[in-house]
């Protein structure tokens, strides 16, 4: 493999480790092990540092306009091609939990693409709004959390204000 391929693989691995350790921290908190949770969060943050450095070295962090374009392309690919294929396979396999996870993500990726497009079109006159994320399905909304998530049905209390 080339150094570029190694950097991409390292970025993917460090990114996955960050998310995995974040999940492990939540589980440790749920089970009443705050010190283990803290260790997992510390390691997750370290993995983020590594991933961001690899991405920087790859030269894949551009201007905000470039990054918005990239985000629109990535999110659009996910909701138009990737997740529909994953949903079909999960359905064929009879794995309803995976299908629901993919369905929720697919719906949210379309919203992300729309939000990025709006930001791209209005970057120099970007309206200041709050964003809320549903902690059940990831639905991302502007201004105010809905009473009930339109994607998964979670109550307003399950939305987190992003600061």
C-alpha cells in the first residue's frame, strides 16, 4: 500500500475507534462505572486527534465552501445509493433492527444534504440558528426540537441542543 492509502486506512480506523470508545463510555456510565467511562472518553478524544491529523496530512480539509461541497456529495451518495442498498439487503436477510437503523440513517442523511446545501447557498449570509439532534435516530433540525421526532417518534426530550 502507498502512504496515502495508509493514511486513509489510519483515518478510518481511528475514526471507528473514536465512535466505538464513545459507545463503550456510554455503556460504562449506564452500568455505573464512571472511571471506566472517563477512560473510554479520553481514549476516544485521543483517537479523534489522530484521525484529524491523518485527514490534515491527506490534504482533505479544504475551505468551508469546498468542505460543504464535499459534505453535500457524501450525504447525497449515502441517501441515494448506499443506504438503499443496505436497506434492501437487511430486508432480504430479515434483519429488522439493521433495516430500521439504515432507514433512520437514510432519512437523516437527506436532511443533512439539504442543510449543507442551504449553508453552501447562504454561507456569506448564514442565518444564526440552533440545531437539535435526536439521540435515538440522529434527526437534525433547525431552530427548535419538535414535540415528536418525525423520523423515529422519540419525544422532544430526546433531542440534544448542539453548541
